[in-house]
């Protein structure tokens, strides 16, 4: 069986092959199971199409775009040669076109959701998102739908969209450093001038309101005010960058804060392994690939109770979950995590047993084969 994994959205080319891209990780796992698997992305310019051949199993098709939404012509989809399709659709304008195309050709398919309704706080985006949701609902009511989290499953079912089950996302084993590499890790602390005895907190993510990077600075300030030896490594870029940099520069604790705009993915493992705790503040985290990576490399995770973390983290066993943004509560939880070494072992076990694509891919195949029976 030849399986196509199609994402209804614009491709982010710079991540392909260097980042845990979900579609590519899943395609590799399907190939390991003995299936042919291609990934289809959409691009909105000829120039970008002409230079997009990094991965032999990745195909780029042309589209028109309006903001983050794409408009697909059915004629373009005719270039796809497939026996079954996994559609990464979310709340996308052209999802219904892809579904109808599959139905017309009697190609078994399933729709895979990381979110259903828009997570934007902007009024116009909410209105547009609502219209798209209603546009797609008719097709989805007769589709095989699967979600990445239980939270999204509940949202779909509350909107009268049937859900077959929950299948989480996973990590691409080819991109992960193996156990034998641990002994030769570059000492990031020495490179960054961090005291070897200092406790290190790690923030990785877009510098946006929903990611709340300023809270990380408040937390490190509270620790330093109390005479604790802590260091914050803050990695990311985004529209709050100027505000974050100004906040760091005005902080009395700026010597304990290290800002890095971007780290090549192949070097990120060093930061996960160097840090004592990974902090995730988003209250709408769809899944949390950085959370999985942190757990895999033995970094304790403390996260806000959002859809992704709620499925991954079992509070007190493999990480800690909080339901507020009180600085004192976060500081107390960080200290608790530092004293609980079992979080490290359980975190590693969780990822290796539940969140590797080679195990997860089997669930996709089962659902697709059911449609052929």
C-alpha cells in the first residue's frame, strides 16, 4: 500500500530534515513498516517550488495563499499517486477539497487534527476560523477523524464531528542523539560561562504572548532575589523579541539570563541535557514537541495544563503541571522537581514507550486498512 501524508497548509521548508517535522517522521516510520510513504506539502510561489527537493519522499504542489490559509485546485491533486491518505488538516480552508477529492476516487483516508477551532485571539481571525469550521463540518461528519490529544477530541465531538480515536505525535528517531553519544557531549555550561553548580532553567519557543516568555524572567528574578543560584537559558524569536531583550537588559539579574535567538536543531540536544528544568507556559499548547524532546534527554518538565501537556505529563510521575501563572507557585514547583530524580527516569520511559513514530505509525495503518476491508 502506498500512503500519502498531506498537510493542508504552507510548507515550512527550512525545518525539513533538521527538525522533528511530524509528517516526515511519520513517513519514515511507515516505510520502516514496509509501506511506501510520500509527504505532500503546498507552496505558493514558483521560485520556492523550483528549489524544493531536499527529501526524495517529499513532493511540493503549487497553491494560492491568503495569510496562513491555502487555496488548492483539484487539478493539482491529480499529481498524487496514492492508495491511502493521511490528511493533516486542522482548521484549514481547503480541507474539504482534499476530502472530496479522496471520496471521488474512493481513496481511503483519515483526517488528523492538532486543533479544530482557531487558537488566535484576534477577532477577525476568530470570525474567519468559525466560517471555515462550518464549511468543513459537513465533510468531516462522514470522515474517519483522529486527533492528537483528548482535548481536541472533546472539541470535535462537541461540534457533532465524530472521532475514531486519539493518536499522539512522536519523535523522529533518526534525528535524536542516542545513548552512546551522551559521554561526548560538549559542556554547554562551560561554553556559556554558567557555574557548574548553578541550576539551569530552559525556555524554548516563539516569543509571543501565548508562550509567555516574560514569566520565565520573573521566575529567575525571584530565585536570585532569594539568594538561589539559578540561570535561565531563553531560546526563541518572535514579535516580543524587542520587549524580551529590553526586559532582560533592565533586569538586576541579567547576568543570570542567557538569550539565544536560534539554535541549530542538531545542537539542541545539548541544551536539553544541560538544563535541569524545561518550562512551558502556553495555555493552548497543541501538543509540545519540545516537551517530548526534553523528556527524552532527561530534562524535567514543568508545564501549564494545556491540551498537549495534559496528555503527555502525569503530574508528579514524569513531570509537573500547573493551572496558574503565580510566580511563587512556579518557583515552588521548580524546587520540587529539582528534588525528584524519578521524574527524569519516568520522563524518558514515557517518550520511549509511547511517543516514538515507529510505534505510533501502526495505529494509522490499522485505521486505513479497516477501510479496505
